[in-house]
């Protein structure tokens, strides 16, 4: 048996790592449950003081205003994996390539703008002229 002096090192290290993994799993499950609770809650008005946003991660909000499609941002490449996709290699499933569309939104009750992640689009629809239905005005 491998020892560190007269004390067994490997069993103690294995026990410590195992305990850490159990604690990490509990933390992760709590984090996922909190995120699901926040994303499924009813939308609330966006606060006027943006400092309050610190505690609003993953919460849905209600806003009034207008999108500025001329200043859209595209975060790509981003993969999209649909439920039911089958693995194609040892690395998982074959993802579809595309981008997240992020659009500035001018709030009507203030002079502030926010960025709205409007979701994922496939690579062939990144150009707005190929997704007229997604170019909502408000």
C-alpha cells in the first residue's frame, strides 16, 4: 500500500474526493432547481434601477418598447442540439450550427436600451432577410 510516512494517503484522498463530489452534486442540483424556479415564474416588470438586476438572474421580465434590428449582434458559432438527436461519435451528438441573435431594445418609458437574447437561429437564417417572421417591431 502507498503511504505518506506511516499514514495511508490514497484512501483518505479518495474519501475526500468522493465526499467533495457528493457535495458538488447537491450544490449543482440546487442550482438547477433554482434556475428552473426562476425561469418558470411569472414575468415581472423590469426595474428602473438597473442595480436591482443583480438578484434577477434567469427571471423573466416584461418591457415595453421597440427593437432596433439595424444593430443586431450575432454570437456564433453556436451549436443547437434538439431533444432526440442521436450520437454520431464518441463525443456526443452532431450539433446544428447557427447563432444566437441579440437585439438592442429601446425601452419606451425611459431613455435606456437593453440587449435581448432573442434565441438561436440556424446558420442559413442568420441574415435577417431570411427570417422576416422573426423581425418583430415590439
